[in-house]
């Protein structure tokens, strides 16, 4: 029997990770201004913008909505950053609730760094969720390097078992 990981479990991991980072940024606002060289980000705040922008833009692609422009995605506060995250996951949850939505359907889209791509909606959803987790791991290392020690686990093993 093939192993299938329910999308809602991965969404839960992504969302719990985002909430941990939100709370950590609220408690450690100085972290936002630290220099960063991950992707095109020059500060940690810009890396958070990138994380939630990817979530939102891919959710919009899945929902056949116009994609938000990066310049319109705020990153001046933890609340602004994570409001975008919530908006993205709300869009994804709406799609998951639709029994007629075809996750195997392929769509073509333009990316900022990789050009034109074609992928199934399922692959896009997995990318949306795992991209964030990958960057959260990078952020944990960067934060520790600058004296900010995250006090929460990032591994999937620590997903709130009551909700998973």
C-alpha cells in the first residue's frame, strides 16, 4: 500500500512553523534587520517576505487568481508578514475543501528566477508548503549565528499530534 501524506498534515506543519516564527519575531524584533544573503533578500525581513510571497503567489496560481506583486507584499512587521501567510493558506484550504478540484491538472506559470514552468497542481501545493519549511530551517541557522536562539522545534516529528 503506497504511503500518502495528507495535505492537511503538511499544511499544519507549515502553519505551526509560521506561528512559531511569528511569535519569535514579536519577541525578538531586532532579528528583522539582520543582514541576509539567501536568495535576493538582504535582510531577514525580506527573506520572510519572500517566504510568504511564494506561499501567496502559488496559492493564487492554484486558485486561478491574479498573482500579487512582490512590491505589494508587506514585510514591515511580523503581523503584516504573517497576514500574508494566513491569506495564502486560507486560499489553499478553500481549494482542498472542493471535492471537484483536480489536483492532477497541470498548469503553466512564470517564475521570477526559473522562467516558465509547467507542473501539476499537487506539485505546486507541495512546493508551496515545503519551500517555506526549507527557508525556516535556513532562518534558524541564521538567527542562531546572530545570537537569537529559536526555542521551538522545526521538525515534522513535533507537529501538534492532537491536530495532525
